[in-house]
C-alpha cells in the first residue's frame, strides 16, 4: 500500500493494516493439516500406540508413529559451548520406547482439515507403563557438570572477615509469544518450500537437509512475520522435522499450527534453577570471592541450546563487580518436564537474582546501605578492559569499557529513587508495607562469529538491504534500513529490507543473543559504505567533478558550491545498471552492556499481592540507532521480567502433570499489572569492537527485574533477604510480622 | 457425515455466504474461509484477545464465537479500519507511539480501542488502562498502547491537536 505519512517503523504499515504475513496466513491448495499426538504422562515405557480408530476417523489421511520414521537421529545441539558429550540426552522427533514429559510428540495425524485432525488425534491410544517421576533438581539424573572460575577461592573464604551464604530458586518461565509456533511445508518443483522458520533459518535448513538427506539447496525458506521470539521461537523442534518430512512423503503441502495448550507444554521452558551461593568479604567489606553451586533444570531432554544457559549463568555471575576469586559449578539435570532452552536474558536473569539477593543479605548483615556495599565493589572505569579469565558461549570474556557507578548515580538521580525511599519510610511508619529495591547487572550482546549482509542500489533506484538477521517483531528491519539510509543520504522508508528468504539471502546466522544490531547492523553499514563509494565515483564522472568534492544527502550527490550540479542515486543507478556490495562482519568478542533496575512497591497485607508504584531502568547501550526502539525493548523486557518475579510460573504436580496449560493458568501480565517504566538510555561508552559502537539492547529490560522486585518486597516487609524464590510466593507477604494478613 | 450450514455475513461492508460446520469458529471462517487474515489467533481460549473483531459493533473474541452465530451479522475487522491508501488515525497513532512490536496482538487492540473510544469519547487514564487490560501483548509492556489510546481520544476531543 502507499503510505501517506511516515510511520515510526518500516514494519508498521503492513502490521497495522492486517497485511502482515504470519505463517498461519498462508494456505495452499490441497494442504493437509497436521496434529501432534502428545504424551499425557510424565515418564513411562511406551508399550503400544494404537492408531486404528484414528485412521478410521472421517477426513483422516494418515497417522504416523515412531515406527514409521525413517532412520533419523535426534535433534542436534546448535550451540556447543563446552566439551560435553550430550548425545545420549537429545530429543528424538517422535518418542519410541519411552516418553519423558507430558507433551512429548508420540504420533502425528494428517487430515483434510484441522478440526478432523484434532478429533482423530484424540482417538490415538497410548499404552504405557508408568515410571517414577523425579522432579526434585537435587535428586534428578545429571546430563552434564560445568565448572569455571579463577583465583584462589578456598583461601579467600578461609581468610575472610565475613562470609555470607544463601540459597535461591528461580521458577520455570518462558517467552510465550502471542503467536504460537507453526510451519507450512510444500513440495514444489523438486524443492521443499517452507514458511514459518525464523531466528536461525540457515542453521535450521542445514539440520533439516541433513536429517532428510537432501542438499540444502533443495530447501527454500520463505520470509514470514513472527509474532514474538524471546528465545523460544525458531529453534529446531520435533515439528520442524515432522512437517517437512511428511510434506515430502505425501507430496502435498502440510501445515501445522500449534495451539496454545500445546505451546505451553511443547515449546522450550527456561529459568528453573537452584543457587547455593556464598560470598567472602574482608573487614572493609570488599568482596574477596564468590562461589556458586547451581542446579540447572534442563527438563526431559537436552535441546538445541545444549548447556548454554548453565554456561552463561556461571560466566556472567560475577557481573559488574570486582571479584578477585570466583568458582561456579553447575549440575545440568534432567527432569520429566518440558525441555528447556533460552528466554530473554538467559542465565543473567537467574544469576543476577542470586548475586544481588546475596549482596542485599550481606549489606544487612554488615549493617550497610545496599547501594553503598555495591558502590564499594563495582568495577571502576580504570579497571577496564578486564580479562576475567572466564569464557562465555565459547568466547573469552573481556569486559571492554564502561562506568557502572556513574550510571548508577545518574539512574538514581533521574528516577527520583531517593524520593521513593523517603516516601517508603514515611508510609512504613504509618503501618503500610512499602519498599524500594535496586539491582545492578551486566549483560552480554553481539555474539559472533559473523553475519552476512548485502546492500543493492537497483537500476530502478530502489535500495534493497539483505541480511542474515531475522525479524521476530523487534524492529530489526527498521534498524537495518536506518543504518543503510544514514550512509546513503536517504530516509529509512526509502530502503527495502529482505530477511529470512534463503533464495534472496543465501547465507546468514540469525537473530538471537542481542546480536542483530551489532552483527547485521555493522555488516549493512560496511556494505552501504561501499555502495556509496561506487555511486560517488559514478557521480564524479557524470558531474565531471572530483569525487572528494561531492556531498551525499537527500538521496543524491551535489558538487560543493553548486546547486545545479546534482545527480540522484536513482539516476546514477539507471545510468550504470546499479551497484551492490556484500559484506561479512566478523567479531570474536562480545560486548558487555550493563544496567540498573530500581523498583518501588507496596505489598497488600491481606492478599500478599504486590503493586508496583514505580520502576526505572538505566542502561548503557553504546549507541542507540533508533532510541524509541531501544526504549521499547527495555520496557517490553521489563514487563516480562516483572511478570517472572510476580506472576508467571509453569507449575507441576508431584507426578509431573503440568498445571499451567492455558493462559488463564500461566499468567501473562496485562496492562493492569505492568506499571509505567521510566528509562534512561545511556550512550556514554560506545563499543570499541564495532564501527557503529552499538551494544545490544534486547535483553537488559528483563535481566534485573527479579532481583530489584525481590529487594523492594523485602524492604516493604521489613525483612531483608527474606525473598528467596521467584515468582515471589504470595505467602511471603502474609507471613509478615504485624500479623494483619493472617 | 459432517453437516454444514449456510451463513451469510457482512465483513467490512462486503457480504459473504459460506457453508460451515456448526462448530467452526468465527475466526476460522474469517481467516481461512474468507481470507481476512489480519485477525489473529493467540490462544483459542478467550484469554488473549488477539482475535477481537466487532460483531454488530461490539468487540468479541472471535475464537469464542461460532461462525453460525454470525449469520446476518455485521463484522468489522482490522482490514476495515483504513482504506487501500491510508491508515486510520488510530493506526497512525499506534505507529507514532511505537505501540506495536511484532504486531500479532495489534489488530485485536485496534478493534478493542475502536469500540472503546466510540463508547468513551473522553476516557480517564484509568478507564483506558482497565479496558486495554482485556487483551494481552507480549512485546510492548503496554505503556505505549495506553499512550496511543490516550492520544487518539485527545485527537477526537480536539481535532486541532496533532498527535
């Protein structure tokens, strides 16, 4: 459609008009609908799968079980971070002898319409012999053991003036995007065409090609809009094999749209950890060492992230503090629950909660203001760059630059935190339960090793950007269009962005780990610079002036000092047949953004409910390409992080039955629960590792929420360090000293 | 044998006749039988509101309405808010306020807000918050949605104020 006014984002017109193209918006003639039959028990031997009634059901094309599968291995790990053998724990595409969680795919039904497929799926009978379900993380089988650290931790604890120890638990949460997963695959002209992949399409294409034993070129992935990612969408799941395989096998398009109840038991969960954490201080209250032992719940299988979340938990745990000695150990355990992956801020949300809670407890024990204890131990600008002697996702950790203490001061000043504190003290004196809390954290972003991008000035004058990044709703099309436009003297609206289509974007890595603006952004910048140089040379020929005397703005070149001697990019493209450049941006280190979360809450003594009176985030991003989008990322992340602190949890019965299988049970926050969130975007410390100077901003809105809300609830209750679990149990408030809630 | 019933409904001013199973939801009729794919399905449980459309002027969750219940009804979907050339003022304010990210919940919020602003031309901030709490958004954290509805209400109250 033509657009009358400029919109904030290039994605907006189609999405606002209802003309987006999400996977379920694509229907093909003659398509079959696929329904997955899932295990209803947590742990059992699978004796028999009786499909006879399902096959006889009206409208059914076929029913497929594990016995019908070709020779195909389990789903491989995408992110190998440690030298750990994980093959024994990988998930098969359909269960055969054993089922290991409620929701595990056991069979699939193909039918002419989704209603018929769902009816028939309910007629498939699983004959099982139930086995014990061990849900306790400390009792569960272990898939991997991780350990990392530096310095002499034991001596530090032996010589410490003060040692503090505590245990903390983070519940199971997940991204729960508003659009569930879905996939459409169709055999066409000797190729398999697929709609609905995102996040890491090129990687998933390689996995699928390998499992189907066909060349990658025979698989074409189409671009599609995606209704939110947050880590969970776009990994390779069992359905990512089953749908294309059955399309190839039947010779017909096969479509699968996950329903919400499936999503809540089938898509990756995350976060569930227990931390037993200790800190040693000298007599001046300086940290000597931190030691953390983590039980990390991987669920029933190891999925595509391998042991990434446990690895990141350990590597990021010391955060923005001066920690002379550190030891982190993680037990990656298997429990009969939905397998786990990443969720916005993986490992950092959990580790920040544990570390910041411990510091709050320590401050109380040492008789210090929690902020003063932190200020004393924060890394100062002159200690950076710091080579920490840890590795994160296989990259050596170098905390490049920054001033965390300076950001803390600015955030406190801008938020009005001192006013919140004074107000809380006054209201507590009147018997109300009001409190404040702070959390400081370090993030990571811009994971390498590389990303591909291309910029083309087509003969028609259209500027087209292609990149390996993918759109998950975060606005990456606008960011990449803005980067290219800045370099070509255009507006973002003048640039067409193509992502996620493997015919137009032959190579790419994808969008995860807050990497797209850093990796794809810098690749686009480099490619656009080269196109601008080609165009400049052409303009110099046309205008018969020295290339150095040309200025690029408003979509064309102008000779210095002459209004008449101008030529537009479109005209140059028409004369020359256009220009194009492809670039690969490579980087072997991550960047480390950091931030502050501040919370102001009131606890209702009768219900235990927590109302947020104020929330503020200060975040160092290096450079904000489109500030409104950075703010949107931070506020949206905070809504998720706050909900993880107060509302969201996947609960299970003792025998492994999931209790959170609708959105009435798994409580996403509404506009009624998410408070106004103030944001300070700091651009004081551009990243040195990339030309744009950007540090990714996708996750820091969530990272500090659990820690900050817990601290504020503690303060409101007048019981420092009492909140030890997320989401915060309502009974915490009701156990308060005044007894009014009993 | 699955029985089908004939249903005639008007969508954004265009009359359609379809033969549907009695159990087929209105949202499936709109999306898969009639091609109005701007209305989205987020939960099929009536919780998220992504499928909100106006049925005879009132916002409903079209996953909780059967297609046969829409016989002779007038349905408005997001495709009917603007025209081929232009976004509606509310849609434009959603963009300028950055009230959408992935855009999946957005059609539902637009339809909800359309009916709300018609019935509450001068809403308080609390009324806006309460009404918009009917639907779920997983990306924005809601603040920009509330701001967009506020600005849209103010623009109607005083058309001279540019949002």
